[in-house]
C-alpha cells in the first residue's frame, strides 16, 4: 500500500472534510503574525537584519535524548528526533502532504494525483538541500594564493529560494564582488555559496547577509559586496498581487562599506 493509500484509508472521507476559512491576513497579505506556526522553528533575534528574521535556532525544550546538530555554520539545526534518512523524511513529508490535499478537498488517490505527495516531498527536500551543506564542505578545496588585489565580480548568478513566511518561491539574480587580500576563490564557488544559502527557507535580507558573511569569514578579503534583485511569488500570486514588483537588497563589508567610489563602481558594473 502506498503512502497516499495508507494515509487516505486512515483518514476521513476527503469529500466530507469541511474546508476551514483562511485567516483574513492570509488572504489580504497585510500581516503574517497569525500564520506563524507555533513551536516548529523557534526564532532568534538577529540585530544584523532589517527585520527580526534571524536564523533558526535549536529547540529550547531539547532534552538529553534529542541531539542538536548545527548545519552549515548558519544557525540552522536538525535534531535526531526529526532527521533521518532521505527516504524516511520523504515518507513523513508525503504523509503530511496527503493530509493537506484532503483538507483542500482534493482526492489524493485519484490516478493523476496518487504519486503527487511523494513527488512533492522529494522536490521539497531538493529545494531545501542547502541545510545539509556547510561553508567548509563547499569552499575547502577552492582557495588559492594570489597577489591580485583589485575587484573580482561574479554577475548574474541565478538564485531560487523559498520564502519562509509562505513557502512559495522567490527568484532572481545575485551579484557578488570581493577584493582579495592574498587569497582568491574558485569562481564557481561564489555561485555555490549563493546556492547553499538560497536552498533553504529564507528571507532575501538574510540571504544577502549570509552570502557576504560567509565569504568575509572564510576568505578574509579586503571587502565584500552582495547585490540581489528578486521577484517574490508571495507578492505576485497572492496578497497584494503585484506581478512587476522586484525587491533589491545590498550589503557591503570592509572597503566596500567605506569607499564610496568603490561602491559606485560595483553598482555600475552590476547594472550594465
């Protein structure tokens, strides 16, 4: 018996499930407070962000038999209680998706939908695969000694991520520049850093900062600048529904933060 059939047989008739009304703020997009799931991922306060959307933290009620493992140097945690093999995680997610489909009034055992929960589960694990990566794994074999001391810019890096408020995509372009100080990074690794942090539940503000922090801490250059412009489907397909709106975030470190002419040179190159 498949995951869908097992969950469906243990549940109430999908055709008789009353559909709950969404909270007003979920429809209007004016406020997210009532949509925050309680006790799932406790939030930390991060003074470095424009809003208090700091990295996820380990559960405060963790006991001795729940082992917290920090991943990726980003403050994101997985515990032994909810982390297992990909197959086991996929099955648990698929079971939850089956229930969601029933609550939406959809028959999950219909032939065209029977495999949808497992497909979605595997896709979701791929979308959030950045949690399993760390800067050490990503960058350890790609740092090289070099006397070059001018700007290095990697432009137009495609990023895809999931908004942590609604778990719908946001996507766009990321531009990363740094001025080395005796060490350079393999060019593909700049894109891999962006990918590592984008493949998580994110807000664009934090994503921008994490990319810059990673390069600054690992490479110790004279300066770092990160520019992201993205379209957020939580604004385009729901709520305010402004399809042409784009969000720009910029963060600078070191000489990029203090040298106005360097900032202007970076922005000029990005906008060409």
